C-alpha cells in the first residue's frame, strides 16, 4: 500500500523471466489473430507479472478488453484450450492458460468496477492502451473482493466431478483460500494475492480453521488426485466458507452444496 492506504500495483514486464516473455509474445499474437481489430488491450495478472513465476506450477491468466457494441462482463475464449495444447509442445513449463474477455468502456470504473479493480491493482498491460492511470485507486474493501460470489458454484462443480486432475485441485484450493481471505480482508486492512499470506491472515482471525486452510495450500502446491481426504475436506471447508460468505455479505441463506 502507499502512504494513503491505496493498493500499489506490483507488476512489471521486467520482472517476467525471458522464457515466459517469449511465451507471452506467442499468446498475444494468438489473441490478436483470433480477435482481430476488436482488441483494445491485453492484460496479464497472477504470479507471472509480479516476478513470481514458478516453472511447472504457474498459470497464465490473460484477459482482453474488446471493442464491442454489446456490453458484456466476462467470457472465456472458446479457442483458449486449443491454444494451450499447441503451446504446451514448445513451452511445457506453464501449468494452465486462461483467456477471458470483457467489453471495453470509456467509463470502465462505473460500468465494470471489478474489472477496473483488477486492472488498477494487479494487472500488467501487454498490448494496447494502458488505462491504469485513468482508473481510481482502491483500498482493501468489498470493492476488491471477487471470489466469494462464485465459490458455491466452484465447490459444487468440483465435488460433482467423478475424477479430478492436478489442475482441478489447484484451482479449487486457490479459490477457497482467496475466498477465505476475503472474509477477513477489511479487518486486516491489507490486500495480498499471495496464497501463503492469505492463509496466515485468515488463520489469525479463524485459528480453528487454520489447519484446514493450510492443508488446502499444501494440496495446491502438491496436488494428488489419489488423496483420500481431498473431497471430504473440500466439502467440509467449502460448506463452512459458503455459510460464512452468505452471512458476511448478506447473500441468500441456506447454502446448497453437494454431499
């Protein structure tokens, strides 16, 4: 944070390892090829633009702002999975590629405040117009919380799968840890995308759940689809998190979760 308490964007192109830069160039070229003249800008978030990329573990989280007559918030690129398979041949060190898109608006902070928050606080412009300076600053608050709205859907989707792979485990563990942190973000008056510090902050306020959240972190780092306790713990911690989220954010009660 700066002296006024606003979140500082920690990303920078110079922080990205050279072999990841080569991969990003390929991804940007593919985005432009697929979306053509509709691209306003291409953005990268996650560990890679913060200089924390880990070969074999880090994902590429890309999103594109598109010029569009239709206003839409968040869409997954239909071509991303095919591109991921193609890139894995020459760049096997990245774990998963996610490419999302949203329509561009000159009043982005008003029309799409969550996307404006992601850009301002934790994203790096790879191509196009860097609009970060035109966006308002953010303090740790509900305006910075995005994971809690989808956690019930994410947990149920995971539990419904007959088989899961390492990527599935990492994704649900990450979503649960970050949702848990959102439960205490305002109390801590801090923001972090780092999963370890999310666990530390959450455990300070909910010590009785500390073992479970750090177990999720261990599974994120060392996913094992054969782990017997995986789904029981996801179910248990997921149920508690959904109930806590609905109470904290005054959402619809009676959380439904697959048992």
